[in-house]
C-alpha cells in the first residue's frame, strides 16, 4: 500500500528544552526527504504559544516532536493540550525516559508515538510518518516493557524502585522537591523527575494522594514521620 503522505512534505515542530538537542534534531530532519521543520520551541508552554500563532495564520505543522521533561509545561501536559486544541495535529514523543508509567501517561494524553533518544535516526522518521498515517509507533524497548506490564502488571508499591519508595515517603512527609533534593543529595530536577515517576506509576494525580498512600502502606506515620528510608537500611 502506498503511503498516503509519501509525496508530500511533512511539516514538523521540534520541542526540546536542550538547545543542542533541538538544533541537532532540526539539522537531522532538514536532511530527511519529505520532511521540513517549520517551528521549534524550548518547552511545552512556548510550543502552545507558537502553535496558537501559527493557527491564526493557518500554518499549523503536521507533527510535533515532543520532549517530556521540560520546564514551565512538561511534554505530557503539552501533548494533552495540543490534542484538545488541535485534534488533527499529531504528537510524537522523543524522550530519554522509557519507564512504562511515562509512556502510558504520554499515550493517554494523545501521543501518536514514543521514541527513545538513543534510537536509530530512521526510527524517528518512521514514527513521524506513522503518526501522519494514523498509526502508533513505539520504540521496540518501550513496546517490550508495555507488553511485559500487560503480562505481569505491577501494582502499588511493587511498581516502585527502592529510591522511588523513599521519594514517596519524603513527599508524604511534606517535603518540597527542593528539600527532597537536599535530603538525598541530588539535583532539584532529578527530584522532580522522581516525583513525577512515582505519581505516574501509582496512577496518582497529586502529592496529597501520594501522602495518603504512603500512610496507608506504612511508609510514614499519620503525622508525617518517615518510617522507611533506604539510607538507613
């Protein structure tokens, strides 16, 4: 069957908060036949602002190549907003993170593909072309993880790593991302990523819900005292 978009240029927007990565993608896609980069943005909010401007000029792209971990507005929230405002616009996630929770959140938000940043270049173009033809393209590693999750689904605390359990307990104790970072001697960005992973894996939408789960599971006492901390094990 002939690709419905095989002989047309596919207009792409690149969204990534790392300028070097963003420029690398733009350069790469600029050399791909049938693909042209028409816009770029350093975060999800900037992407929405640019899309709104392009919409007034009837120059919306066909596909948004979206990073996940970004300041101001992350990739999942941006994907959800794009799917709601521009239903015909396809979003392909290109991320360093392949955790099942993140993948599921992105797909639930409306993403048409999920590719890891260490994938082969051809996989990126394949994902873009698949999205245009209403197909979902998943990185092979991501697809295997999703399949394994369906076969042996993890639930509750069993879905979390030891570090993520510690993060959950610290969230429940009332610590901010900055305080968690200082407590564990990690960057605030890493702490924020861990917290996002915990919420996604536990299918929670707020830190309050996380606190309730931590109390129920015995990780913290009702008054917020941490019971379980891997640094003491």
